[in-house]
C-alpha cells in the first residue's frame, strides 16, 4: 500500500545511500595511493565526504530524496569542499587514531553548523565579492562514479536473486 510502499522505498534509498558513501570512501582511499595527484585529490574527496555527512542529517529530517540531496550537494561543490576541509584537516594532520578521535568528537558541532548553513546564499555572497553577481558555478558530478558502482553492485545482487527465484519457480538449475 501507500505508507508501506513509501517506507520500503525509503529503506531502499537509505541502503543505497550507505553503499554510495562506502563506494565514495573507497574511492578516496584508492585515490590516496595514486602518486603525486592522489593525495590532494583524496583530501578534497574527504572534504566532500565529511560535508555530505554533516548536511545529510538536515536533508533527511526534511525528507529530501537522495536525488535531491546529491543534486544540491553537487551544485554547491566548492562550498561543500570548504565546509568539510576543517574536518578533513583534523583527520589528516595528527596520527590516524588521534585525528579520527578529534574529527569524530567535533562532528556533532559540524552537524549543528550545517543546520544553519545555506550553501546557495554563501555562493551568491562569494560571487558578489568577486564581482560575478549572477554568475554560476556549474554542477560537478562528485558522486557519479560511486553512483554507477553502487547501481552496478545492486544490479548484480538483485539480478542474481531474481535469477535464483526464477530457477526455483521453474525447477531449472
């Protein structure tokens, strides 16, 4: 029915979101292994990861679809990189466990800050300061590779499950 179908859809979306973030974090770890360009790229990816997680609480409370959350994030990618930079720095500079402890201890503060932030207004203010009123920073598909990987993984799992179900119904191996 209506509410049951909506709950099932929301659950599926949240599972997809968790897998998407796992894929993104895996990409950031892999990027860090690439000589020369990898560490700076990985740092920016961790900035985005921290920012997404902070803003996601607000967006979930507002019952935003995952598609809307990703579109909003990818349209404000420079703001999001800056927003997550302090968390990423806190986790990068000290030794691993100390950095993780500090970053995770401060994470609730970042969620509160994200609740009061407005990336669109911040972007307009920044463009105005640079004399670019009405200018636009285009959408950067930050999560496109993670989205494709996650969709492919789910397709494999669901496809196998559907194939197993069809084999069980027909009695064919």
